[in-house]
């Protein structure tokens, strides 16, 4: 719910966006673990440069699922290995 409110707030922002078609850009992914509080989440969201923000996703807490579900643990390990292989491939290709 808060995610949709945040998205709507970003859409209603009337600041002009920067044209970056001919500028080399980079994407940075950061994960924050904060108190389960909508005001803190909103403060974090507002502190980001919203005209450059591409994605804002609230991740579910999966600690209990990871601890108690063998299938989920196996899927998590496979996902981590796939992400590592994906990133290694990108970094290796980028260096050529």
C-alpha cells in the first residue's frame, strides 16, 4: 500500500527530468533494512533523487521461510548462484 502511495507521489512531482540520452550512465542498486514504519520508509524515499529513481520495491521478510522451508532454501541458493554467474558474465563481457 505504501509502495503505491510512494509511486503516486513520484508521478505527481512536477520537477523537470534531465535528458540523459547522450550521456553515459550507470545503475546503482542499494538495499536498506529499516524499521517497519511507513514514515521512515517515506523519509528514505523522499531523500532519494526521485527523478532518477527507476525502481522502489519493498522486499518481504523471508527469514522464517528460509529457516523453516528446505525448498525455499534450495531455491535461494540457486538464485544466488544464478545472480553470481549473471554478474560475472556481465563484468567479463564489459571488460573486453
